[in-house]
């Protein structure tokens, strides 16, 4: 993140790095509860990757290709799961033999609601999240309150849409 006078701020979040820490701390098999141990890199590789990313003025630095891939997948996972849910519901609709049944229309309504939830996320929530991350933390006046209110509205819509879609799918499954 760039600040006045050419100052850049970066967050460095290394995963498992081969150092003497585990041995000195008495931890056998490496740290528990963190990233997978197969993302472990040497201290030299970690330092070189940090320097490379600092030279590119990266805001978030995740040393090691495996860790970066893992974290990028983790960040995409909610989107991936939502898309899979919509595809599965569409498949449920297409396999409904009676296209005039109540179950078909409940499933169809669920697909439409899930679709609007995804569009809402992409159109409103994600851009608001991205824009607030770039704000000057010292200036959170009315702009902040207005964006927060807008974000809460669309977050509430998304939550209601997911619950309603689940209820519709459950009813459709029960009445078959």
C-alpha cells in the first residue's frame, strides 16, 4: 500500500520455514494448526521471495509458490462452492421429469435466488471490500458510514437469499 513520500507498507506472512525454531521450541514434526507442512521452504528461499515481492511493492507477501497457491485457492473457495451449488441446483431442475410440478418451480426459484446472490456479491460486496481496503485510515468520515451501511444491506440480502434458497430446496425435496 503506497503512502505519501514513497513509503510502501507490506504484510509478510510466511508459512512453515525451515529454521531452528521447531527444534529450540521442542516442537516435533513442526508447527501444528498452520498451513500444510508441504508448503515448508528454506529460510534462503523465503528471504529471496520476500525481497522479490517487496521490489514489486506487493501489499500481501506470501513467501513460497506452494503457500501462495494454497492461499489463492482458499480465497477462491467460497466462490467455487457457490458456483457448484448453483450448478447442482440447475442439474436438479433439469432432472425433474415433470416440468410443471411444484418441486420444479421451487428448484427453479432457488436457482434464480442463488444467481442473484452471486451477482450481488460480485457487483456490490467485492468492490466495496476492495475499495475500503485502500482508504486512508485517518479519514473515515461519512464515506465510511455510507459504505458500511451499503455493505451491511447487501450482506443481509445474501444471507437471506441463501437461507431462502435452502428452504425452497428442502421443501422441493420433501414434496417429491
